[in-house]
């Protein structure tokens, strides 16, 4: 009996030992729900000499605070270590070689520096400084025990790095490589990083994702703050203006009414009469501030120099966003292309038109006029006004090196020759005004505010989100200066580098919507493989082959330009509009703003647009589109080509 009991105990002990030796694997939690710190951005090729502004960013993507004291970052050559610090959930921290150099470019100091102690207010990491090699390398995050937490490989770095798979992250080609911040792709719904797969697909430079990848970021951008478009429903007064029909007088009256401030951000400023109105307001003590593009196509004209000089001499302030690579000064955007005017922080004027005679002729309209087609909006919607002011303040920030103050004696950005006389030729009689009066409305409206480069290219919300709702029986009407056949280099194709906007219009037609696209014919080129003529041929061939209610035409409905003026470089187009009208499930929507159909416009320009749900606005602008469509044709018909 005793022997049996002893045998039983031995067997029981063996079973218990075997059970305790089993490794129990916990059920895997969903990605981004486990506490984790990731390398979220890398800035390896900065603007300053010696890599002084190089930097990287970490982010706690988990739901708990994480103490990273004693954690380290290595480039597999040197290693730096964090002092005592904990990251709260969602917190991001920047670490730079030199804090002061970083702040000069980014506009704020980093959380840590690891090279020269340039700012006593910024804590130092310990260890030999990293060297983020411009051509490429690896960056590895290790915990206090030396275990790998995260890794990324960029450029010509070693893709065999543990914790990484596949191709490295490379700067995207739509913008310059210098100054590009490699950053994690953001989820359109949450705004946080997409789930980590340790591949290039996690990064915004992902070459295989035409919507959320193939993007860039530079110092001075704030994608985190405005990654989502702003949506609001509120009471407002709206005035819809059509260029060249009725835009000038209402805009002039708004500027004349300013009591405290006039803040303007436009691409070009060549309207002599409006310059004189602004100068008068500046002399009356109104705070007049203007921000222009410092490198517009064709350069800054003497006409624009004269307009700037009038405002400056009257006490206003005119600045230009420009760059000078010789002095390592780089503009934050490819083009400052937004068109916005804020009056007394109470009224916003925005849309497609710059301050020039092309969109705002000041001639009497009774016998007709002449100019370029565009649309402008005047509103007192509080959210829109405040939002535009935030954009203006961020862009006008004179602590950034790309902001140049107009100086009369500056050879590049100064006054015109002393004998210069401004051109005041305006309008004509070739076009009978279609809309003599603006549309004025008061009510509650649904607005969606869209801006480039931060949030204009997304398929949840924004323009693509709106077009994505269109289907059987709906209508999409597009009137644009241009809509490229494809993005990417000129030797590419719609298959390799699709224009997501154009493909969205085509997809809507395939779902049964009626789609009409009207583009400017004045600058359309038969030799440009991705230009408007190529777009026309590409889309119309798809429509014919598939039997779709889809067509593209080119037009010059308001007689805006002739060949002689193109050669002379006048700021006229036939169609300068950036307007999309949508009737979806019986409701009217309009998209008004400055965003053209190029990759640059969506990804590296400063742009502003607004979408409004309003049957009245849709109907008013539908009249304009239908007229413009009726006087336009496909390019082969226009020029008699076979």
C-alpha cells in the first residue's frame, strides 16, 4: 500500500513539473493596443551645415505611460541614451543634434539634444553623437535592457537590419530630398500611425500607396494639428462671386470697409486699383499685412513690385515667402498659392483668384467684359474666418527664414524702376456678363475646410470623400485650370502614378454618375504627355470604350486670353477656376478654392478650399458651368485637328 502511495506521489510530481515547464503564450493583442514606443520620424538631411539640425522623433503609440529612462538609440556606429523621462500615451518627442539649429528650422526647440550643448533649457542625452548619414542608414531603438524595440532603415541603409523587412524608406520625388522629414503614415480615421509592420508601408513616403503614401513633410509644417479636414455646421452670411462677372466691386467694398485689419495671403498681387485702396486703408491706421509667393511662375513683375510699394509707403507691411539655397534658406512650400483675405477678423474672402485684373476687371460691365473664369466666396462664418486666420498667422510667422520683408532697394524683391507706370487696362467687351449680381444667402450651412499640403489628399472626407459618394443618377461637374492625366514624372503613366482626383471622377462615372470636366484651353499643350489635351484624350477614350456618361472639354468661356498676351506674360487664363459641383442623392455640394489638379498642388503647396452643402449655391454655379460647357469643345474640335 505504502509502495503504491509513493509511486502515486512520484507520478504526481512528474506531472506537475511537466505542467509548470510548459511555456504559455498569451493571446496576441491588436497592434497599437499594447504599450509601445516607435521611431515616428527621421530628419537625416537637414538644411544646416554639418548636420547640426538632424533629428529623429519617438512616439508612444500605446495606451499607457512608458518610462524610457536608460533607453538608447543607435545608428549601429554610435549610441545615445535618454536621461530620466516618461512618455504619456500619444506623446511625441523630438531629439536633435543641436537644439538651436533645430529650432531655427522647425520654429520650436526639440525635447532633447545629443550633440553640442547649445540650449541649457533642452536636456542632453549621453553618449557619442549620432550621425544621420544623408545617403542612408539605420536607426534602432533599444530599451534599458538592450533589447530591440523598433528599427527603421532609410535611403542606402542596410535592409538586413534586425526589426526591418524589405525596401528602405526613401524621400519621395514630388519635393526636394533636402529637408524632407521621413514620417510614419497616418490613419485617416484616428490620425495616429498605421499599425506597425516594420516595412516601408508604415511610412508616408511609401511608393506603393497613391493616397496615404507618396507624401513629403518639411520643417514648418504642422500635420498633427490639421491632419483632418475641419467640419462645422453654423449660421453664416454667404456671398458667391463669379469672375470676371462680378468679383471686383464686392471685394473692393470689403477692403474699403476695414476698420482694424486687412490680412492677405495670395500668390500674386498685380491689381493697381486694389493696391491703392489698401494703401488708403493703411494710411487710415488699418493694420495691412500681405504675404505673397516670392517665386511665382515668370517671376515677380514690375506691376507687382509697384503694388507692394504703394502699400509699404502707406504704412502697410508686405512680405514674400521665398528661398535662397545659396544661404541655406528654403521655402516651406513649393508655392504659397492660397488666396485668402481676412477683414477685421470678421469676414473671409477666399477662392480661386489672385489680386489681378484677369479675375477682377474693374471696367463697366454693361457692354460686357473680358477675363478668366473663377469663383470667390465672402463669408462671416466664424469657424472659417478663425481657421483662415490660423493659416495666415502660421505662414506669416517671421521667425522662419523664408519670410522676406519687401524693401524698395532690394534688387530681387524691391521697387520697380522709378519711371514705371502701372498697367490699368482691364476687361473688354468680348464676353457678355452671365452673372451680373453675386448670390447672397443667409442661413445654416455645412462647411468642410480643406488645406494643402496637410489634408487635401484623403479618401475619407475632403474632395475624394465627396466624389466617392457619387453613384447612379448623381452629377459631378468639374471646372479647373488643369487636371493632370497622371502624377509623377512626365515619362510615367496613369497606371504607375495615378492622379487620384481624376481617377475618382472616372470611378464615379463607372458607378453611374454623369461627370463633366471642363479645363482651360489657353495654356493646353499637345506636346505635354500629362497636360490637359492628354487628359482630354485619355478620359474621353475611356468614356467611349466603356459607354460612360463622362466627357472632358477645353474652354475659354470669358475670352480671358489671346496668344499675344500669353507671350507678354499677362496674368490671364481662360479658366482659372478650381471648382467642383456635386449633386448627390438630390443634395447640392460645391468645392471652391485654390487647389489645382497637380500633385504639387495637393502635396507641397499652401492651398485653401472649402466645401459647402447648399442647393442654392449649387444652382447658381451650375448656371455658370452649363454656359461655359456650352461654349467649349474637345481640343480637336477647337483647333480643327483630326
